[in-house]
């Protein structure tokens, strides 16, 4: 088997003999080209899985900030005055 990055090349006879191993590698993210007499004839790649939808309510709960009782300027002013004395 020839390897270059995430792309691998294997001849058809070896692919037949090692199909389970090749499927495991594809499942892990590899792509494998299969050759016949040195020429590429097929490619094993993983199946695209559908993306999960985003739960908007959960996302908003994670990013929500509690309401502020004072403005940012008042907060900074009180922090500054508190450290001064």
C-alpha cells in the first residue's frame, strides 16, 4: 500500500484481502484509491453524516448575559473610585 498524507493507494487484490481494515481506516477519515494494473479505478471515502440541527434555545441560554443594573460607564467609575480610596 502506498501512503501520502490522508490519501492511500492500494491495488485491487490487496483491497479484496484487507477490506475490513480499509473500511476501518475510511471510517477514521482516510480516503483510499484502489488501482487495477497501476491505474486508479475507484476511491473509498467515508459517507457524509447529516449535520445535527442547532438547538437555538440552548445556544441562547449559553450566551445570554444577565441584565446589568448599571451602565458600563457607571460600573467602571465605581471600580475606579473604589480602588482609589
